[in-house]
């Protein structure tokens, strides 16, 4: 997961200073030295690290900290605020045209995931903002680029404008604008050609397209896995094209986070979106303050709530709570709930958004085995409806049939049945506790 190494280092460092009733300059000096090493190890730009540490140090030994009642907590607040500012401070939203369509140019090097991100962005605009985007295939050089965008368009049920591989990309962009206006598309997303490296011919073509369509946004797509190379690419493209924002792909991968923490400081341009997986719905608006909280182990409750609201049926969640209280919760309900939670994203990613999860016993090195979850689903799906509703009817022959149907063993079926009963008891206790202490309007996770 992104930032994992950096998060571990920073969390250990700030824990040392957290509970201190008095913070000395020597304490701050030691902490900033550790922070500096953590950032450098995460492949953050050296100048960016130097400036960041300087700002933290100045604020941490200033009056706002030294004269506060909880100086340790104040130092952590300073680190969080500076980390957030480093990544842009606030979420940077798409600049919308006064008169539709809003035009977005997608630019970047080959292999960064530009075409897939074009599809993801279109999907995001339709799902979250009820927009009607037109995808434009303007990459006539890369083999199968047009076919890839058309395949994505078909998957999403969206229009893709193409004039084939022989047309001039500038003409494609021009005619796409006319088509979008005629067909009442409110967004035009142009997938431009990439290169293996920045060259004059590429930039010349992109300049021409920019002049022709006057885009509201020029999004540079960069691979977060490439670390400082991503920052260098961003600098080059920004100097040539004056990009308006950056989309980081593969931020869910094994990346140290250096690109995300350096790009805004080096280019002055905000990170607008982050790719958090391969699926077409795994593109998220980038929230610097939320990311800073996650890096420092403070969780990201707002994103967790948003994911739950998008993927969990509120009425079904209420019905489920009643069933848990009355102990009438069945395998049918369990299967449905598992599928809703899975739609929210990888479970270990969701756990990382819970405040303090990294400090909870057993959670630090927790790896959620998605295969194991699939096994559980297969076992439940191999049961008859009567067996799901009333597991007490299970006998040896039924368990054998279920194991065979799910490709598992009788031992695994027995284990699930036992765990399910234990979970029902635990859930009843938790919901009863929640009822006693529940505040009006409070949010409850869908599986609580």
C-alpha cells in the first residue's frame, strides 16, 4: 500500500513526542531529523524535504507550541498541517466551463496508464456528478490505443469519438468538439498520444491540440511507482504545456510516496485524482488533508463514510441491524453484506482509514486474504436457501455436498459455521452497546 514505509517511520517518530507535557528544542531537533530521514527514504525531492523540515522546526519551537497546554499534540498538529500543505492543502476540483462542454486533455508518457485513466475519469464524472462525457481517441500512434479506448467506452456504455489511425490528432480534437456540441455532451475527455520520453514532436502536437480546443484542464497522468522520475516528467510537461493538474496512477501499489509528496512543491500544480486500483471505479479525488491523516495513522473517516454511502443500501443496513439485535441474522444476510462491503474496495485499505487502526493489537501487519473471502462466499453460495436461513439443519451429508460444490473441505465448512455463530453473538453485544451509547445522527459502519 502507498506510503506504508513512510507512515510507519513517521508514526513511530511522532509517538515519541505525543504525550510529552513539555517539549524542548532538543526534542524537536531529534524529531525533525527522523522526519527528514523518513521523507528521504520515501524518495521525496531533497529540496522539498529541506524546506518542509525547516517549516516544521520553525513552527514547532514557536509560541503556538511551547506555550500550549499539550505541546506534544501541537507538534503533531504542525506536522499534519505541513504535510497536508506539501500535497496541496485542499482538494483541487475540476475547472468547469461556463458554457458546456468542459474540455479535459489527458497527457503523459507511455505506460503511465493514460488511456485507462481517461475511462476512469469519464466513469467518475458520470457516477458522481451525473455528467455525459465524450471520450476522444486522439492517440493515433500507439498500437491498439484506439481499440483500448473503444473497449473501455463499450464497458462503460459511453460514446467514443474516433477518426481512425490515419487522421491528424488536431483534426480529431476539432471534429470531436463539434460532435460533442451537436450530441449534447457536457464533457470532452481527449486521450492524447504519449511517448517513451518527452520530445519536441510530441509537445508540438499537444500545443496544437491545446490551441485548437482551449481545454479547461490539462491533466498530466504519471505513474506513482516511478518516484522521482514522475516528478521530473511532471516538471518537463508543466514547463512545456502549463498543465493544470496531475493524476497519480498506481498509488495503491508498493510505492514509497515520494511523487505524491513532491509534485505540488516542485511544479506548483495540484494532484487532482489518484488511481487506487485497476477497476474502472477506482479513481478518487485527491484530498491532501485526508492523505496526511492516513500517513500519520489518524485514519480517514470522511473517505470511509463516503465509500459506505456510495456502496451500502441504507435501508438494508437498518434492516440488518434489527436482524442482528434479534439474532435472526442469516447466511443470506451475511453474503449480501459481504458483497456490499467488498464494493467499497480492498478490506485492508478500508481498515487503514480507521483512526488508530495501525496501533491496534494485531492490526499493524494484518493482510486481508481476498482469496479466503472468496472461499467463504463459495461455501455460502453452495448452500440451499433453507440451509442459509437455518444452518441448524446441517448434517454430515449436507456439509460434504457444500464442500464439494464450493471446492473446499468439510473442515472449512465446519469452521465457517462455528465462526458465524460466534460472530452473531459478538454482533448482538456490539449493537446493544451501540444502542446504549448511540448519539443521534451518528454514523455506523455497514457491518457493525
